[in-house]
C-alpha cells in the first residue's frame, strides 16, 4: 500500500512561479531519501552526528564510484 505524500503541496506555488506548470511533478524520489538520512543517524555515535553522516555518505559514494567503473586519475602513474 502506497501512502500519498502531500508535503510537496507546501512548495508547489513557489515552484510553479519559478519553473512554470507542474506537469509530471513528483517528489517521491527526494522524499524517500530521508530514509537514508535517518539510517545514517541511527548508526551515529551521537557525539558528532554531522561528521558521522558525512563519513557514511562519503563511504557510500566511494563504493558507488568503484562499482560503476570509476577511477581516480594519478598523474604520477603513466
């Protein structure tokens, strides 16, 4: 069962003024990202939550970069 999200209605008038008509306007992707933030807070030591969240996101981004075939350029190695 899917629960509709109505929070975007608060921002909708400003977005319409800025971007025009709200055709195919969806915030589901961004609203669901809150779950990722919540999980990173659960795994925090509560002493420095911002640092812990940054480290978790940095690690996730590194893994994603490597998994998708990315590499880091090293000017010394030719």
